[in-house]
């Protein structure tokens, strides 16, 4: 380490979620705070601390106020019940913005949920004094109009927000390459624009974000590398058993064990590019009938991590500065069976018995030579929202109009 080098403490939190963590604002705040409490013992007093949370940790806020529906047990049935129960709010969005029912359900409550998500993260970044990668959440695109936000109709991206220790916004990144579960047949999100990828210079590193599948994609990694990224952030939510076989887009027929595939993300990035470090937290747990599993890791130069180790079902190798063990080790067929026992709906005593963990590693970084990118109108709007300078959009009186129009729409459909 030279006299001009910077030392940064990176922390990755691997939490386990439950649907009940999202049915009230207080439950969500408690779940998020618990993750920062897990990070607290790993924070360094003498250097910047960078805490990275997991992908889609704001998605289940669509359940807020809908705890009664959880007894329906599957995400699809719960979403349908909530869409119908919230029809005065969801139907106007469906008709006015010409979106699918699942996107209408999310957009109908998106302003309040976005405010809750961002302000919760802001308060945690301030309280714990950390640079915070909030994870990611489905969020709209805003702009500022006077003292109010306005929302771009119909648009909903998988979005990561970076905050500084004062709770101020550093920047926002959209996920570009969506998985099938995030596309029209699933939660129906909007893909991000690769031309909007940027690197954010901070005392905690020159940060670039590649959400989950984006970290596997050469166009995303190449752009971030060319812009001078030194620390890649890969928030992740892998929606299937970790030891199952999976074919990732764009070649779904190429079935591999998931741990083998995951070597093509953070570990490969720091082994083959000029991006020095990568932080990859993964959420675990069964969310209704959906299964999430993985092994969180922090990767870096092989000379800094010479101890051979790797994900289960892969050969040990250098490059892992920190790695969460899976729930057990053993031959592949045993691990595949265990993955099935952990998964949602297995009915086995080990169902949902995933491992939680918190990892840390010290990163040695050169001084930054980058200029912060100009903020977008969306970032300006979010920054004002976080500073309480602006109010979320007020709900228009569409609810009454929807109730009046619904019988008319049914009559028109019946007479066709």
C-alpha cells in the first residue's frame, strides 16, 4: 500500500426475508435496521465504510397493508387478490397508463412505497455513518415540478440507490438485463438504458453498479470498466434453489449448476478486468411460494486472496476475500437434494432454514481521478425528496372516478 492509497471497509449483508417483513411500514423498517445492526460489528472506525444490501429488497412492499392476503400462499394469488381489493387505485392506473395488472398494482402504491424505502435507507445511512448501497427496488422515474414530484407514466425499473453517510443521494442505477421473472410474465419491470450507466467517485471507491444479471454481461462490465470503476456493487436476489441447474439468458438451454454460473459475475470481473473489487450480497428465504438462495461474496485481486475457496459445487480458487458458506457441503447430488428441502413448499423440517451472514473485507484503492457525473432530473428529484424539500405526488381523485366507471365498463363488455 502506498502513501496515497485509500483503505475502505466493504460489508455485504445476507439476510433472510419473510412476507411478513413487508406488510407494514414498521415491519419493513425493523427488517432493514436489523441488517445494519448485523453490519455494525464489522464497521471500521478509521476508514470509510461501504455497506451493500440485496436486490429487490423493496419489491415486497407491494404487500404493505395486505397482510390478510398472505394466507393465499402464492405470490400470484396474493397479487391478484390485492389488485381486486385495491381496484379503485389499480384500475385507473391500468386504464390510464396502459400497463399490465401486475405493473398497475405496483404503480398504484409506488409513490408512498418509494418514499418509505428511500427515507428508511436515508435514516440508516445517517445513523450508522456509512456509504449505503440500498439494494434495489422497483421504482418509477420522477422529475421535479416546483415543490412536487411528477412521475413518468408506466415506467418501473429495478433501481439501485447509493447514499452517503449524511443520507444524501450519490446516484441511481437501473438494471438493464432483466430475468424472465422480471419481464412481462413476472413482475413486469422496464429494462434500463445501457447508455445511462455511470461510475460514481466517492471516498468509498469509484462505484459502479451491476444488479444481478447485469454483472454477467460484457456490455455492462465493459462500460463500467471503461469509466474507471474500482469497486463493483452486485446486489442480488437469485430466485431459485442455489444448487439447482439453471440456464441464464441469453442462452437458457445451457444448463449449469448455479454456483458454476455465478463464477461468471463478480469473481470473473475481478479476475479478468481492471475493476479491482466486487461486493455481491445475496438475499435468502422463501417469500410465499418463491425461493431465494445463494452465497454472498467479496472478490478481489488473487494476490490479496490467495487462499483457495469457492462456491459449493465448484473447485477452490483464489480471489474470494470473503465468502458465505452454504448451509452444508458434500457431493453434488446431496446438495441438490438439500436445496429442494430448503425450498418453498417442500414441507420438510428444513424448509426455509437458509444461512444468514455478514461479510467484510478491507479494500485498498488508488486516489480517484474521476469527476462526479452530472445528476439526472430523476436524481435531482430524489435528492430533493430525501432532503424533505419536495413532496411525493398527491393521489388524484381517480378512486371515485374508477368506482363510477366500473359498472359502465362491465356493461360495455357484456354488450359486445
